[in-house]
């Protein structure tokens, strides 16, 4: 899986989590939706770790080196946006 | 509280930079019906919302709209970069 594919998979898991999160705001006792949320959360964690191991930190605290977080490209820069 | 991830939710790539279109895009960011205003409206409305579910929902929708702020600015940045490269601005 290349960088773009991995990022797409990660974003898909996050998208599913986010939609379930908003559904759970108005259906807070729906256990099936909650377990689905946990399923995608687990998937997100695995993909996030794989992405960060290969391509650098997605959040500041995901790395021990502050310089690594500052490395280009940022998402609004040509290469970052194309990922 | 805001947690930032160094990526876009969806990739953006401008094939043909267009200054007129860039103007429309930047107004989608900070203009009268832009994402910036929309996100702040949701996030402000939640303070007077009496129902817990809807306080949660307004918080989340306001957060969701905030996530879209990079979308107008990313193509805008890419357009500016292309114009600079071509010596147009």
C-alpha cells in the first residue's frame, strides 16, 4: 500500500467513526452503533500507527522529536495536498 | 479544545489554476456563507441549547465544519503557487 492508499484507508476509518459519533449523539443507547464505533476505532488506531511509522507523525505528540513534526510538506502545500 | 492532524480528510489537486475561481473559493472560506462563519454559528448556538443530545450534536457539527477550513485554502494556496511560478502575480 502506498502513501496515498494508506492515507485514504485511514481517512475512511475516521470518516466512519465520525458519522457513528454524530449518530450516537442523538441515539446514545444504541449498543450496536457503539460496538461498530469501537470496531472502526481499532482499525483507525492500527492504520494511524502504520502511517506514522512510515511517513512521520500526524499529531505533535506522536513523535519524540519536535523537528519531525515540523518537516514539510504541510497539507496545504502541493505535495501534502496531493497525498 | 482542538486536536490537529497533519493531513487532509480528502486529497485536493488543482489541475488548471483559475484566478476567477480562486476568488469564489476564498469567499467559500471567509465569505458571508463561508465555512468560517458556519462553524462559529454552530459552536455559538450550542451555549444556549438546553438539550444534552443537541449540545453534543452542535459541538460535533461545528467541529465537522471547522475541519473543512483547509479545503478552500488548500486549492487557493495551490493556485497562488501556480500563479507565482508562472510569474502572473
